[in-house]
C-alpha cells in the first residue's frame, strides 16, 4: 500500500528533525495548514502543499489509480 500524502509529510518532517511550527515557518505557511496537511484534510490549497513538499525535494503529480 502506498504512503498517503499526510504520512509522507509527517515522516519527512520528523526525519528532518523539524517541529510542525518549524516546518510552517520554513515553508511560509501557517501552523494550522501543517496540522491539517498531516491529518489528511482533503481540501487544501495545492500551491501551499507544493510549497511544503518542495522543502523535501518533491512536488504533487498524477498517480495512476489501481483498479
């Protein structure tokens, strides 16, 4: 099973030794956005998600569905 976006961000943040507040500060987003992202909220702004992912060397992209 593939890792969710929420799991990826949380794991990457922890592996980088960052708190949620530190990640929010580095990405220039609010702490509530990071919390929502790590909790898997589904209606987040993709531009902000990409800003966070960029810090870990990633970007959003299409993934084929397994049917």
